[in-house]
């Protein structure tokens, strides 16, 4: 069964965003700036010296509460550590908006929907970003 294409990007990042109950607008803005400026793209010498901004890349933001899965007990993941939708959804939207303010064209998935996300991963770079407690 084919669905509707919601969003697509060219060269850039697929950002899976998990929101915890303690996350704030300040953290979201910090993470957006970090994503936009992190030097993870190769330059002409094959060195990771370029940012998403430098390569004029795009971002696809997908809410992913399952990043907060707790599997320490039993065999069924618990998602109790993920923020409730009324907290998470506005922060995911703010993250996408904040990326845009850093000059990154951004598309966003549908919050809470079952989506088929197709990724052509060009390289071995997968990074978990979290802001350390201040």
C-alpha cells in the first residue's frame, strides 16, 4: 500500500528527535544550532570540515519517541521516559523552526504518525546529540 509523500530532502541530515519530559526550548535551540554548524561533511580533501550550512544542506526532522525506550527490565520496551505528546510536539516543531533560522531548509514528518522513512545513508556518520546538564 502506497502512502502520500509528506516530505523529502536532497543532501543533508535526517534528524530523529526524541524529547524527554525535562527538555526545554533552550535545549532545542542549542541542538538546532549544533546540528546546523557541526562539521560532519567532507571537504575537497576528504576531511570532515564542513557543516550543514557550509554544504547548503537540508534537514528532515522526524519525531522519534522510541529513542527513549527503556529495555533494562523484561523484554518489552518501556517509553515512560519519553515526554508526553503535548510537551514533545511543540518542541519538535520549535527544533525544525530553529534549524530554519540557521539557514537550513527543513522539512518535518507528521508527529505521532506511522511513517515509512527512506534514507540513503552516504557514509558511516550517525551521531547522538544531547546537551549536558548545566
